[in-house]
C-alpha cells in the first residue's frame, strides 16, 4: 500500500543530539525526522534513558563487544521503532475516541491535505462516526519516517592496540551496518559528499535492493548541493544496482551545521535545473540499475522506482514553503533550525535554548571551529566557546578528545588525531613557537588562533541531550556547541509543536520581527560576503586556477541574480515585498560588481 505522507515538511538531522530522539517525540503525528548515528556513545546512553522511561529491559552494550558500535546503533533504532509504533497505536485510539483530539490533529495538517478533507467529511457526516473514523484512521494514517544520517567523511579507521581493523569496522561503515541490521523500514541520508568505499559497502545488504514487488525495505537519500553532483553519485550507486530514492537539496551556506558552498550557484537556479532535468536523472539511473541487477541475477523493476526531490536551508515563512512546493514541484521542504525552539520536537537544554532565543543576526556566523576544516555555522556566546577560551588563556588549549570520531589527521600519528585535541594543538603550538622570531607579532597571533580555534564537536554537539535529560557526563567539561542556520536569528521565542506547524502551513506566524529577509535574498547576501572574504583573505600567490574559479563563481552569482529578477517579476508570490526584494537584488548585484578579482602578475 503506498503511503501518502501527511506532511509537506520534514525535520532534517541537527548536530549529534538535537534530533537524536525526535521520532519518539513527533513521529506519531506523521512528521518525519532524521537521527544522527555518528555517536554510538550518546546512542547507548539514550537507549538506557528510554528503556528506563518506558520500562523496557536494558542490557548495556559495552566497548568490549566485538561489533559494539553497529550493535549499539541497531539496538537503539529498534527501540525507537518499538516506542514510535506503541505511541502511534495509542494516538490512533485517542483520535477515534475524542473529537477534540481529532480537531487538534486536523489543525496541524496542511489545508491542501486530502486526509484533512476526509476527516472533515466524517465529522460533518456524524452518523456511525466511530466505526467509520476507525477504518479511515487505519487506512490513511502512518507514523513519520525514522530516518538516519551518516556523514560520509566520518569514516575513521579503527584499531585494536596497533592492529588496524578491517574496513567494515570504520566508523561510517559500522554505522551503516547498524542501520542495515535494524528493523526500520526507512532511509539513510548520506551527507558531506561521496565516499566510494562506503557506497560499495551498501551492496552487502539486501534491504537496499528492490524485492520481487519492486519495493525497497531500506532507502538511500543523498544530500546534494547541485544537479551535477546528484547525477554523478546517483549513477555511481545505480551501477551497483542501488537506487537513490530522494535527492535532498540543501543551500550551500544558508543552512545549519557544516556549510559546503557551491561554486556560486544559488538555490533557485539549482532547483530550476532539478525541475527541468528530473526525468534525465531518473532515466539514466534506471537504465544503469537494471543492467547491474540483471548481472547479479536479481529482481529488477520494469519501470523506474519513485524519486523524490526535496529542499532545505533557510526557509522561514508559510509563503516561502508554499512557493518551493509550487514553483519547483518539490516533494517536501526541510525545516531545521526553527524547531530548536520547539521543546516537543528537539533535544536542547534550557540554557542553550535561551541563548538561541536571544541571539540577533550578528551572533550567527560561519566559523572555522570544525576539525573537519569545513566552514561551520555557529553562534556567539555558547558555553563551549567560554570553556575553550578559558583553556587557551590558561595555556591548556585543546580537548582531551575522549570520543575520537573526528580524529582524522594522520600528520603525526597513523591512527589519526583530531585537530581540536590537546595532543595535536600542543605539537602545532610548539612548532609555531620555534619560528616565532621570523614572524611578525600579527602573523604569530593569527597562526595561533588558527590552531586553537578548533572545538571538540563530538562532545559539544552531544551535551545538550545529556543536560536536558539529566544524564551524567564524565571527563573534561566542553559545554555545548550548537550549529543553527542563520535563519534562526529571526525566531525569538519558544513555541509549541502545533504553533510551529501552523506557522508553516497556515501562516499563523510566530515571527515577531519584520526584518527577516526573503530566503533567496539572505542566501545571495551570504554568497556575496563569502566571495568577498575568499578574495580578501587569500595568502600567497594567486594561481591561474584560482582566478578561473573566482571568475566562474562571480558569473554564476550574476546569472542567479538575473534568474531571480525574472522569476520574481512573473510569480504571484511575495507581492507585498516585491519592490523591496527587487531593490535588494540590485544592491547585492552592485556589491558583487564592486569586488575586484585580482589579476595574474606577469613577471
């Protein structure tokens, strides 16, 4: 039976802990969300917490277990699945027995929803309400998806003493096995680019291949930043007989967490390309997949399987939500950061939530604190920042690095060291000290900041959940790292799940400011600022390659502005702000044109 999703939004993964238990909180309402399965230590503690809360027997899976990482992930996902199913059954009973509960639930569904109309007809009918409503609920309601996220770059090699374990015990490989062995019938979201070894590992699990009825028990979602990357990765997987069920397009800069900037391609132009070429994406993957499945002597579908296109990053109003669905025919829109202010949906400690509510536009910034060396969206004033600066001040820079998920630098140790660790920073600071006399005071200080600004994300991104749930932590205090998208600057109050959902669908706005720029304008500003910064902070000689990249980046942004100017003059959306938006596009165009790209010095 094909499930019709109840909602046109989903909650993407946030940090390690912020959506760690979101399905337990909200899946019964049909809302899909994504759990990060990077941190098996956090996952094991959450399994203990929820087993206790729901009186379910719990036996600890310690690190002494042979395949402890995968086993912890499987056990937690099975527990989440069990709790969600129970909560969903109870919720269905409540809806059948209470008109108030039903009316409440209906108020959280999109106005365009056929299911909402169906409920309304039953309420209006009134005769044999209970029998009919039960039947209707059974056939039309489903819990939201319990999806999981694997950041493909977090695939550290693991060792026992000095002996390297086989590849399948690498972090991302073990996480994938943990999901594959679980009871879930949902999707794994792969983010942060292509990892060919990991992609090949999917072939070991039959649930990712279509069965005789052309159904996939477990699906693959790729988070992508442009069409070209979707095509390359989708075809790579298709050659192994694997189907990508969804491409999740995320704004390169206007999103939470790590920011992977495009080559100046703006969200609207990327979505337009997906809309125009979706058929091409489907057909090319389908043809390759069939060939691969035939070679494997496996069942193959005659017709292409379903492919969804979704989008996320910086969406903030009902009008923007509707525009994306309507103009680009996307299947769902991701709403992430605003849900950090919804205690019913996400796991955030009160101190951090207060910080989020009180933060203004200038408090959100693209930082270099990630040990991955990728720009990372974060916020001023976190407890992590305070504790990190205190250690730097006391000449004890760096983290004790208890979890080592980001211990990926092989510069000083074949086992890998994290660039946020004390071990790594001590070596780097000592090297810097040795060349102090040949550097200017300014250059020395800048180099020192570059070494010590890295934060321990493994602990910092997990702590909010421990604090919220009163789970004790050991070891060096790291405080909380939070990684919201800049869009959160305009949301300044804690709201209920119902209020946030009505904000998305019915435009019952929870925003108390008129200063929030349009989603496309905000992203454009960020790209212009990013471009300016790239040129201003270049050190050393400029290469011909670098210049080519910058010129193409600038040309892509200019093309994007022209696309938006045409789009906004012809759409029925955003009419109340049309003049303002038009002026903003003109302003950023002139800002961009004022940025001078250097030229090659001819010697």
